[in-house]
């Protein structure tokens, strides 16, 4: 989980962390928090970043590396990307080792795993050499678009818009689950345990309980990441070479060309997002 644009306020970061962890505890929902270690809201790491991460660990959750600065392997040379991975790993691993554990998980920013054979193979080799495992995502979604519009609506005091965005967001996640359940049956012949990507932001702090209740109503139980990927499907090869970041279900598909996209955000949310971003 990571923060969104405009939410880099120390008090908001602490509040969002506290509220999300409270919901995860009530719902008995284990999570892995993926860290961009450079994002400290201008605060010393001992004042904000490390206490926030310690709170995740104290609550019984795991942490993973999401690179130092959320850089994109598509846009920079492999060597520079690997340095960002290395730099991001160090502080997370340090916190984990203080608790007798170590860094295991890596998640690619933008879910971009390498759009050329050389980049993809080079990154995979680097992760393997360091003993780090890729954390896949199967239920890909547009949560970050809803989160941005929601954040702006709250900042402007527009409670009706914020409520409308939140309702649309929950419906969008429901549609994403339905889509990838169907794709799982089509690609693998069965439904696999799913991995959902969310961010630590105001939208989820306010509505995570509703979202988790909706997911549970679909028949799911919540399990740690390491338990989910014990399913044999997750041993399959990631076949995708391209500039997008599709669900791992699409990466496993026996097909050429671009992997199909999952559900997009509601058109009115997309329009608002574009308008708000262009007005910045």
C-alpha cells in the first residue's frame, strides 16, 4: 500500500495508517505493505516513515519493497532501476531484521516487470540473486483514480461528490473481482486465490471495511500473501512482455499480443480525474 498525490501530509499519513490497521484487525485481514522508502512527506525517517512501518509490523503484517522512488523500468536503463530497487530494499530489510525476519517481497511499480527480454530477465535475475520474490497481483483495478478524485472532493468540502465516488469505487472493485474470477476460469479452468492491490490512502481508510465486507460476500476468506501463492497457479511463468502492467492471470494466458484490460473506472470518474489533474 502506498500514498497518493496530494496526501503527503504527516498527520494524514499517521491517521490513514491507524484507521486502515484498525479495520484490518477487526476484519482479520492480513496484508503486506509495499514501501516506497523515499516518501517521507519531508519528515525525518525516524519521525514518520519508520514509525508508520513499525505500526504495520506491530499489527502483524509484513512489508515488501516497492523501490526507493516508484520509478518505472520502462523509462530508465536497467542498471538505474536496479539501483532504485537496492536502495528501496535496505531500510525495509533493516526494520524486518530488527524483528528477526528479513525482506522477502518485491512488487514492481506500475506492475511493469520489463518490456524487453533483456530488462525482464535482468530484473528477474537480480531479484533471485537477492532472495526476493515477486508479489503478483491478480485483481488489477483503477482504485488510484477514484482515490485522487475522492481526495480532491474532501479537500474542497464536497461531501456529496466524495460519497458518490466512494460508492462507485466499491462497485468498481466488485466488477474487477467478477472480471478476474471469469478470466481465471477461462485461462486456468478454475478460480484461483486472488491477490488484490490497494493503496494506503484516505479513500481506503474511510471505506475499507465496506470493501472487505463486499469481498467476503463473494465467498472469500483473507489469508497472508505467502499462503495465497502456495496455489500451483502462482508457479506459472509470467509470459507478458509489454509496456502495460496487466493482472498475472493475463500474464499466464496462452496468447500473443497485448493482454486484455480489466474493468476501467466509471467514465464520469475518468473525466473528473483528467479535469482535476489538468487544472493543477
